């Protein structure tokens, strides 16, 4: 489960850096932003695969709890 939290944190943090670079009034080259975006897409695929392989499924069914947050 530790790797799931690591992958989600890493990809989310990198996405926040990407947003900051796009919004900030800096002269960041377009090529760098494009390559960063490509790496983020690869990271997203890695994150999803990590969650599907190492994630722990919920013990509840959809009928028991709606989106696993509250009982009916």
C-alpha cells in the first residue's frame, strides 16, 4: 500500500508543478512544457497500473454503501 500512496503523491505533485509552470509569468520554453506533459501522461498510466495491481479493494458493495462513504 505504501507504493500506491507514493505513486499518487508523486504524480499529483508533478502535476501541481506543471500547473505552476504554466500559470507563472516565467519564460518556460514550450518544448519543456510539452515534454513535462508527456512525462505526466506516462506517470498517470504508471499510477493507474500501480493502484490496480497493489491497491486494496473495498469490502463494501455498491448496494451497501454508496461510493463507500455512507451507509443507506
